[in-house]
């Protein structure tokens, strides 16, 4: 149903009202538009691809008894041969295999990490040694920092040790030229 007024004043008011509604609607529609920015699902920055020094090369089962780090970290897991000789420059050597003997005396190693039991390690100078296991024996020339958690581990340094932290029992840490700082949180440890 359409109502049309014959009165010119009323038509004029209706026309003005309709025009005002139209102008207001157009103005508001311009204000209510929003810019939509779609973010990518993936980050736009490029992550650094891992280099040979970031991810350790894992020594495969049945690998040769001599392994060259070739400037990158290596990991020695269970199932490898019982005797491993490490050569080259190694930022980190991580030993995860039980019942292993690892000779690093011919390598330049920054950090040695032992996360296994009944391991024997021979090394020259290393920056840090971390043992998290049982019945491990480490003989080396010099080490800056030693952290031992676990029981019945032995560390013997021909030179000195800067700092030792032990969280375990019945461990032996010896340095011929002394240990500067000792933190012993275990029981029956021999440190000196």
C-alpha cells in the first residue's frame, strides 16, 4: 500500500526526510566499511635452515669405528659398535648408547654430553662435560665445567677443573691441579 499526500508541504517534508535517510545511510555505509587484512597462515619470516652445526649427525649402526665430526656435532646412539674413535673438530659429542667406549683424544671437542650408562670416554681438553647416567668413566686432560647427575660416575682430569656440579651419589671427581668451584648436592661423593 502506498500513501501519497496531496499537500505540497507534506510531500516536501517527506522528500527531505527520505533524502536525509539516504544521505545518512550512504555516509554510515562509508564509515562502516572496514579494511580486512588477511594474515598468512604461515609466518612470513624465513626461518634459518639448520646447518650441519645445528643438528647432530647420528652415527649409524654398524658405522666405521672411526668417525670424523667434520666440524659438526655428532650423536652416538645405542646399537652402534662398542668402540668408537672420534676425530676432527666437534662442537658437541652426545653419547646416548650404553656400554660404549669412545676415544676422542684425536679430536678437538668443545662439549661432551653423556646420556647413557656404563660408558668409558677418553678425551683431551674440553670446555664442558655433562654426565646424566650411571657407572660412566671419563679420563681427560683438562675440562672447564663438569656437571654430573647420576650415581657411581668417575671423572679424572690430568689438569684442573674450573667448576664441578654434582647432583647424585657415590661419584668421584678428581683433578690433579685442583678444582676451583664445587657444588655438591649429593651424598658420599669424592671431589677434589
